[in-house]
C-alpha cells in the first residue's frame, strides 16, 4: 500500500525541506487548471529549475493570426497579467477590435481582446519572419519578465481534431464556437507530431515531471503525443506525478467530466490515474475523492485539497506537489 | 482660350442646375485629398450616381493582416467614422493592441488602432474564405451604411514598389516606415495589373470621371495602370476632370511636392495637368495658382478655392467640380 493518509502525509511534509533547489521540474500543462498550478509552482521553485511544456494542439489560424490559446494563458499567468476573473486573456482588456469585427460581419465567436491581439499580431509577424514558436515564446517571456522556461510542445503545426457524430471539427470550433457541447467520438492527434530539441532536452534532464490538472485527452495527450516526449519520460524520469483534474466527482471547469460521461467512464480520479497508467510514479488527487484511487505497488498516491480558488490555493497545492515529488525522489 | 476666369465662372455657376441626377460620376481616388473630395461629392451626388474607385497599390500584408490603407480611408470617410484630426483611421480610436505589440518587441511602425484592426481582421478572414476584395468592400459599405459604390481598382495583388537610391522598398515601408523621405528614383507599377469587371463597367457607364486631388504617381497612376481602366476612360468618357493636388505651389500633405522637386519638375498644377495630358477634358486648380496652367483648345481649366480645410470646404469644392462637369457635359 503506497497510499498515504492525508493527515499523516501532511504531518510528514511539515518536516520536508523548504528548498527545491537543484531539482529540475518539468510541467506538462494546458491552459486552465494547468496554468493555475504552474502559477503556484513558479512562486516556490527557482526559475532555473522550472520548465513548462505547453500544449499547442489547440493552436489555430484565425482571421490571419496564429493563436496559441494555451501558450498565451501560460504566458499571461506566469507574467502576472492574466484576467483573474476569467482565467484567460489579459487584465484590463478592452474589446474594440472584436466589436468592430462584429459590426463588419466578421466572425466574433473567438474572444480576441485588444491587448491580447498584440500577442497574436506579434507572434504571427515573428513566425512569418522565420522564427520558431519556441523562439517567439522565449522573446515574449523575456519582454514580459517571465523567468521560468516556457516551451511549446512543438514548433510545427500539430492540430488536434475533434471527431463528433456530425463530423470532424477543428479544436477551437468545437471548444469555443460549439462550447464543447457536441459529443466527442474521438480525439484525433496527428501521427506526425514531433517535439522540439528544447522540450526533449528538458524532459531528458528532468528529475520530476508534473502532469498538471489539465484535460488528459485534450491538453496532456497532445503533449505526450509529440514524439519522443512520452518515451523519454517513461524511460528517463525517476518521478512522474499527475495531479487529478477531477475534484469531487466533477471537473472544476471545461469538458473533462462531460467527455468521461459521454464515454461511459467514471468521473473519478481513478479513471485519470488508470488512463496515465504506468507513466506515473505518483498521483495527487482531491481529499473529497479520498479512497477513489486503488493503490498499486508502483503508484504512490496522496490526497490533498487540490481546488485552486485563489492564488494562495495555487501555492499551497504547489507546495504539496513539490513535497510529494521530493519524497518520491528520495525514495527512488 | 478655354480658361474661364474664376469670378465669371462662379457667376455662371450660380445659375447651374442644383440637381446632378442621372449623371454617372466615377471618382478615382487615393486616401488623403481624394477621400476629402469624395466626402464632399457624396453630400451632393445621389448615391446611385456615384462610384469611387480606390487605389489598392499600397495594400500590404502586415503581421498576417491584409491592410488596404486607401480603401479604409475612403470607407471610413464615406461612413462618417474617420478621425477628423488625422484624416485617417477611426474616430475615438484606442491603441491597446499596438502598445502590446511594442511591449512584445513586434513592429510598431504602422499605426494600427484597435477599432481599425477590426477592419483588417475581418477583411483578412473574408478574403481567406474566398471573397473578392470588391465583395468584402461591398459588405463593409453595407454594414457601415455607405451608399455610394466603393470599388477597389483590383481584386488581385498589385503592389506598388518604390525604387530609391538604396534599393527597392515596398510602398508602406517607404511611405510610413521611412516617412517618404528616401528619394523616389522610380515608381514601379506591375505590368500585370488588371482591374475588376465592376470597376471596368463603372467607367464604361461613366458620364464624368473625376480624378481626385491625390498624388498622381502613387495614388492615381496605379488605378489607371489597372488594365483596361485608362483605355476605357480615354475612349469612352465624355468628361474627365482632374482636381490639382498642388495648391499655392505646394502639396497640402504628403510626398507629391517633394517628388516633383526631386525630379526637377515644377511644383505647379501645370505639371499635374501636363502629366495627365490628353486623358483630361477639364482641369480644376487652385485660385492661388491662377494662370499657372496654359490653356489648350482641348483642355478647359477653371480655378477655384480647392483647399479643403473642413467639411464645408469639401462640399463647396464638390459643387464646383459638379458644376464644371455639368457644363462640360452640356458642351460635349
């Protein structure tokens, strides 16, 4: 039995080392819960020890602009310029351009704020100049004062497609335009997805890989599908910890729970842990679901309060993740 | 002598018919003085009788967006949404996107306001959907309540290039980025420029073609170069009137006077009239330059106050142009 009771574990953790120095963390993250955990981790892990690999499977070209929704949410969150109410987009955003698009009969289903547009315009320009998405992201991080290393999972286009009963939809059309309501028959990830040298190197050097509480099928699978990230993680990383995106038998936000229900799978952290399967060495899930995940000899589990309602929650969960990872590293 | 003294002509014109009904006007126009005269004409010519063919030679793709600066100025002016102080862009404009571009290290040399961006985004989207620039412009006019017919000179890309002593520059890089300071060795217009069916039909049906007080080399030549606009005008149109962009031996704004000086040509309406040469049946130039244009048997000239400082000036000049055209039509 590797499941540690919450109380005992927390008692143990109060004696855990305060520093994370020297441990290389790589986080695989989508935009929502992923970005919130990344924000917490960035508060406690030295920037040189923290790399975030973001999902670019839902990138798309819209009205001529290259838009990377998850990368932007991660960037804005790390830069501290996110709209805290919505969790995406920029604080203090205005909507004059989109209002004008609407008035001229253009497509207004994807929210493009004026400040946010500056990101898409600049990214589109720099990509057209021949820069990689990795280099563009590095420039944005430098300009916005983001210190941890933020990497896209790929520099090439690796679009996730959503197969619905009525046919195939580009990701954002399903997710935003159709408000993720059409049933997902299957998530199609390109066979040709390749990661970058930078991302591959980061996971090769990683002591700990953290799979953020993002949608496993839509945010994490696209990253793992960017060859050879998954085999490197499986072969090289001593500690791989996933944080459950399911809390109290539901998703905090977004389509994870609906997808599981549509697929007749239990909306439970157990389903998520089973899905990641042998890739994981550790699994953190919510105290509200305590006991839901069957312990395995090769999977250490721990429960804690994983609901990130505010900034303090993010740091608290990040501390729990780091403590768990440190403990696993010591045991490995 | 076909030159009519200003006083006599104005006395005559007070008896001119108030209505312009039934006369088809086509205006060839760039963005600056061209748009101001178009604004005046739109106040007095019934919309069904007024077609404007705008220059698209300075269109360009910038940060992924298809931008049509002259078409936008014409559209905004006709829609009454222009920034009256600058003469271009939208009234009440904000600059959040461009500020963000600058902060991220993107190119900020071309002014892109937030409301204005809505136009470029929608145009880029609709063109990518397969619409022609003509159809996009028609949609914009309908949405903004513009009644006269606004047409681009071409649907295909017909980029004007500026040859400078240091090499060839795309138009906007010379005009905006370099603030039209590098000497123009030559203006390069594409041999392959073709106009649209709609623009060709408009000039075929035109009773009067008005060449607006725009830069002859940069705004009007590109339109005339869109085959077969010039031969249709030369062969078919009974009345072709140009309005001088030179006032009091200088340009009101923009590079016209500098270009003439660089080319050792007189900064005079006479130079402009000679440049358009036999295409013209009539020429209107400023009272400040009275006598500057030698009369020819085949060119009627008239002087008036052509300086459009405000909206009333625009209507007054438009009335003079229409009266002159009507007089020429009666004589033709």
